[in-house]
């Protein structure tokens, strides 16, 4: 099968979040997809199967298992589809575990239509503070992921989690730290040791929660977000009623074939 690695939410290679994208000629068994994801050893490998022009089946696998929603691998898949599968397509609909996700190509950007997942406030448990190395937590919230508001951007940049303790937290698939940005609307870092990814470079799916969270606090609909990982990434965000729009650019790193 054709295989690509795309740096998503990046304007140049070695930035953003690398996603593996496998273009299937026919549907594939989940166990084999899992083995390929483990072999690729990226935070996410996407498997896309074309049903007809503009409509595709899409699955995402981490080295630790299948996941229900992934932003950067969806962006990477849209880039591959638009450049190598259906080169004149502008609107793509992907059937996923999170329903149908629409991606529209707008110049160099790909705009993704994702579900909105407003996190609900919860108590700041002692084990959460310990897992973050004693960082001062302003508030704790829960949706799919544990969303932790820190006091400022510098605190987000400097936080040093104990990944073994994050792994054993009861709440959330991932642990996301966030704060108001200095040169953007908000910043974040995302930790997913439960998926065998200690820190994810740029996490579109986490912004399904971060966008409504910050839209409410900032009183804004349009926002620019930055993820403060080592590679870094920029996300252009729009808050809707029950959906959010996440836009970013992507760059091709690798093109090849997988023999299985």
C-alpha cells in the first residue's frame, strides 16, 4: 500500500506533528492496522479507504491502540487525499468512530469540522498535582481528556510531568495543560502515556475541548492557538454551537510503500 508521512500543523518539515497515512486499496483487518501502527512508531497512523470521490473511511491507530478522534492525522490524511488520491477535490467527508468529519481545502490550509466537547469542572485531586510535578493548577476539567488550567504560558512551557503517574491517573484519556497565551489566544501541551505517547507534538482532537473552553473565557469565536511542544504547532480555531473548526497547514516528509 502507499504510505506517506505528513507533518501536520506545520509550514515546514520537522515542525508540527508527524502522521503516518496508509492509503488502502481495500478494507483492512484492525489487528493488521494495529501492527502497522506499532511498526511505524508514530503517535498516530491513519488508514484511509476511498469509497467514492469526496467520501472516505478513516481510522486512527496509536502504537497503543485505536483512538476515536485525531486531528493531526485527519489533517495529514486530507493533505494526502488532496495531493495524491483525488487531486482536484476540495471537500472531503471522512466516516470515523466520531461520525462524519468534513475537511475543506482552503488554499494552503485544511479546515476540519470536529465535534465540540466542553469539559466539565472537577475537583483538583492530589494525585493530579503530583502527576504534574507539583505545578500550580488553577482549575481541573474533564471531557475525553483531563484539561488542567495553569496560571500562565510560562507555567505550561515549564511543566514537567511524571509520566508514570500520569499513566495511572483515573481521569481522562490524555492530560492537557493550558493557559492564556502571550502572543496568541491560548497555549497547550498534551500528554498521552496511556496511548504510549508521553507528549504529543500537536493535538487537534484535544482542541475539541480547548476551543469551547477558551471561547467561553475569552468571549471570542475566532482564536489562534499554539501547542508548546518541542516541535510546536499553530492551530486556527473557530467555535460553533456543537461543532468546532480547526485549520492548519501540512507538509510532506516521506512517500513510500508498505509490504504486508
